[in-house]
C-alpha cells in the first residue's frame, strides 16, 4: 500500500500538472473561439460590453489618462506655426548720403573683446595639425637614418609624399589662408560705431528727422543687441557708445514710427495699423519697424539684467499695436514675455504680464487662447516641484492667469471645464486602480495648483457669470481628493481641500459642509505627554509629511491652528444665518470632547476660547430668532435675517475671526522668514549667489550704465554671462 501510494504520487507529480496545464490551454482557446463567433453574429456586442463595464464600475475611457499631462488640454490646439526661425533680417541698406564717422581700427571696439569668426577658428586648428604632422615626420627622419634611406631609394614614394601630398596640403592651406584674408578684409570693411557718429545721427534724427540717419542707428542698434552672441561685421567703440545706442533707439523709436505714419499715441487701435498696411507710408516704414522689433526681441533673449529687461519691455508695450502686422513676431513676443513672467520675479514678472494681458485684450481670439495656453503651461512647469520654495511667486502667477481668463469668461469656461474633467478622470482612475504612480500624481503640486487655479477663477467670476456647472464639478473633485487621502501624513493636502471649499462657499454664497473634514483632524491624537517639540512645519509648502514629524508637539499645534482657522472661517460665513445654532451643535460636541481629552494647556486654552465664541454666537442668534414672527418657509425673510448686524460687523464672533486672521498672518510671516534664512544658508554652503539679478531694482538708466561700466556683463553672450534658464 505504501509502495502504491508512492508510485501514485510520483505519477501525479510527473503527469497530472501537464494534463491540467493542457486543459487550461484548450479551455482558453475554446473560449476565445466562442467569443469570436459571438462577435461575428452580434454587431451590438461592443455597446453591450461597454454597458457592462460601466455597470461593474470599470471605465475603459479612464485607463489611458495615467501618463497624460495636465496641460494637454491647453497645448493640443496650441502650435508654434508662426514661430520665427531666423533671428534677424540682417542690416538695413544705408543711404550713401548719410554722414559716416567711423573708426579706422577694429581693435578699438569694446574693451578686451575680439570677435573671431568660426571659419578662422577652424582654420587655426587645421594649420596647427599640419604643423604638428610635419614636425613628427622631420623628427622621425632625424632619429631613423634607415627610414631616410628608404625614402631616397623609393623616389616614387618620396615624390608622392613630399610632392603630391604636401603640394595638395599647401594648396589647401593657401586656399584657407586666402579665405581667412578675405574674411578679415570683409571685417575691415565693416564699420566701427564711434561716439561721435552716434551723437551725430541722434542729432540728425531729432532735429531734421533724417531717415538715412535713423537707418544707420537701427543698424547700430542691431549690432548692440547681438553683441556677444555672434561675430558681427559692425562693431561698437566702447561701452558709452553701446549705452547711447540702446537708450536712444528704445526711447525714440515708437515716436519716430508714429510721426512717420501720422498716428496718435493715445487711443490708437490695431484697426488703424491694419488700414495703413497697404499705404506707401507703411511700406516705407515697415522694414524699420521689423528690424527694431526683431533686434529688441533678440535682446530680451540675451540680456540677464532685470532693469534692462524692464525698460525694453516697457518700450515694446508702447509699440504693441504695430505687432498686428507681424503675426510671427507677435507669437515670438508672447513666448518671450511668458518665459520672463514665469521665471523672473518682482517688477520683471509684472512688466511681462502687462504685455501678455494687453495682447490678450487687444488682439483676436486666437491670441487670447494662445496667451492662456502659454501662461498655463508655464504655470504648470513651475508647479512640478516636490516642495514649494516661493509660494508668493506661484500665487502671483495664478492670479495673473485668473485675470487673463476673466477678460473673456465665456471662452475661458470651456477650457476650464475640460481641465476639470481631466482632473476628475485622473481621480476616478486613482480610486479604481489604487496604483502608486496615480496616487502620487494626484498628491502632487501640479495637481493641487491646477485645482487652486480654477477655484480662484470660479471665486472671482461666479457672482457676475453663470458658472454653476463648474462650481459643482470642482466641489465633487475636491471632495474626492479629501476622501482619498485620510491619513495624518496627508493633512496638509486635506487642509488645502478644506480651504478651497471654504473659498468657494464664501464667494458663491452656497453652503458647503466642511466641518466634518475639520473635526476629523481633532480625532488625531498621536502626541503623548513629554513628546519632542520637533522642527517647524509649514503646511502651505508641503502636501505630504514625513513619518518622523507625526509624533511631535509642533505637528499637533500646527494641525490645531489650521483646524481652528478653517473652522472659524466656516462659522464666520454663517454666523449671522438663522440656522447657525443647528450648524454649531455637532462641532461644539467634538470641540468639548477634544478639550477634555487633551492635556496640553496651550491647546486647551485655544480650543476653550473657540468654544466660548461659538456658544456666545449661538445664544445671540437664538435670541434674535425667538423674536421673529415669520415661518421657515418665508425664504425672503430668512435671507434678510440679521443683515443689518452683518453689515456692521460688530458681532463678537466677527471680531474673534479677525484676531484669528491676524495671528495667522504673523505665523505665515514667521515661517517665511525661517524658510528664507534656510535657503540663504544652503546657498552659502553650495557657494551660490544669494540674490538674483532679475529680482533687483526697477530703473532703466542705472542698469544700462552699470552694464556698460562692467563691459556689458549683463549680457548672456558675454564671457561673464548669467546662465540662461531653459525655456519651456
């Protein structure tokens, strides 16, 4: 019996698995065959499968959104078909009657900078290689006499080596030298713009309105804008001349164009320029305008000093209507200003945004969509970080996009609805699959800042426009995000969701229940008596906390402070409503429970003050409610309940909320100071400069003088240039 059992197990182990495996294969094959036959017989099978998938909770449309970028909604219709490839049209043809006062020596150009062409550099390398090869061959002949005899015995080889090869090399070298000489001769024919020449041309343009002198100035301006970026035929004598060229052309070009076209600088629209497009006046001035625009746009891409950038942008803004005739240059202007707006700071970002807003307001719908698309993509690019370092700058960018979208709310709402739908698809996909990469994408600054942006847009415009569909869609989205991440590590993201809902409720006047989300925070009690203090926390700069800080007192204090701020905001909105006593019943129960449970005296004191203020406001509303004679069905009387007291803002809870806001402002200021000190210390350790040149100053003349005094070191093409940030 034992042997029979042993043999049976051995046989089963050897043959039974293969039999079962074969049966599984046959079964799968038969099931596929049956499914194919059903598909052939029933043409409506696909629709039935889709219905079943939806009924079972599966959404096949959501399976492809994992790798989709959040800015895809704005970039799918945006293209750079009008992008300008070349950097300039070259120099304008000058009139021979124009007086030229040029220098005789090219070596007197900007101090310490010699411009060599790429051809001459390549020829130098060729000559050096030839000289090294000849030296090696001569050295080999001296060291090895037999090699020299070998060459003499075989004269054919030696002739081919010394005659043909070297003669070819000599001919090539002669050709190269001839090209270099021609190149140098061409460079010698180029002009050296001197101070006397520039001053004379400026005087002729101002006093006599000389067109030929203005052409010479535009050529000098092009040379100045391209300084350090390429080898130029025309060169500039010194830094003072360089500064004079930039200042005069940027200051006077717009007035010269308008004087030639006889148009006013006030209340001039793009239609005026389009009407002049076919006139002889415009055909005469068009090359000058185009050269000025192209040189200035090239300057914006090369210069790094914020003062020069601000001055050039302000002058381009004055001539903005002329861009209506140059669509390619207008697209290039939008691209450049959006880059400076997103990556700059302070006055530079503000000046760049003024141009973007004017373009969106002045020009057609196509440019409006382009401005929204470019700014949104740049904003998303700035949001792809693990930790927010400059929260104020991101807030400024978001407010700028909201202002642009508010210029045409109806057109913008369609794009916003598409973006919210995409965010909802990603969230639905994360709820269904629970994949790690999807959850990471939802709990990211890119996703959070996108929601924050549209919350701001809806809050600003919901009173004047019908944005109810957007409002309800984004409320559902925020509730889904808040319910997905419930752990203590995700409390910063949860508080952001509460803040978004409070903002939407305040702006729309619609009641949105947020108290349950806040009260869940009070149930977290990880800190024991005698726990560590921990490092300072700022929930506005993180979305997910490390595990190490969850047991600290600082974490609990930050949670309680944020909870009281959001709960106070929620109560202050409805503190004059007739249903406030019912609204505050459950929160009061949980607040008292937390007060009795906690042992930290500072937390108990803060919670006790909130409880007292809520109870006082409940008594106030209840007392006034007992005096009314209308029924709850009288909606008009309910809406006007305590409106006089609400406009006065003298209630105790309103004053309490103001004190909460003041304390929150002090806390945020303290956290910003700490974070700035940490950044400076880290930069000192890495040896990086603390200040950014683009964030300093606001004037134009001091910047040009400072750049000139330092050999125009503000240019990116110079040897001491500032590293250029990669454009998105």
